[in-house]
C-alpha cells in the first residue's frame, strides 16, 4: 500500500496548517486499517506511533510539498517508509527533560528495537523507514 499527499510548504517554526496536522491522524487510521486487513492488529498500537512520528517529522522538517507513505508486508516483515523527497538524514537527538519536542525518532527506535526490527534512512535521507518482523 502506498499513498502520496500534498502538504503546504512551511518555513522554520511556522505552525502546521490544520489540514496538514490532520494528515497524521489519517495516516495512522490508514495504517491500522491495513494491519487489520493483513491480520496484524496486535501491531497496531506500536505501528500507529511509528507512523505518527515518521509522518510528523516529514511534515515538520522536510520543507517539501509532498510525502509518500508506504507500508508493505513481505517475507514475514512489515516495512514502513515515509519519503519526503528532501535530502538530509533523520537523526536521534539528545533532549533534556524539559523539552517538548525532539523525542520522536528515539521513540521510533525504541519501538522498532523492542520488536527486533531495524530502522534507517535511504535516498540520501529523503526516506525514513523501518522493518519489523511480523
């Protein structure tokens, strides 16, 4: 399953438009529906968080105007990818206890690790992905 969505171009600390903010929830619902269709509902909570974090990062940090979300089940693994088309590696950052943001990729890494999967970036950083055994 693959879907592309257009997003508004943002600059710096500009807030998300309500339409773009709602796209994150739509991608979560789409991921949950696909997991249910594949009989993988037990993964739904973790996958919903992963999708939320990866998609939010793409909206907030890419500077692009299109995001492609893909989720496939193949050879016993679930692969999730979010492509924003803009180069630049997603990295886990250290944040202090008072920070309100900056923990998304750390959360993704923890959830993927707990399920014995892997995550990374490809296409010169334009795609962030994870692979989780089913």
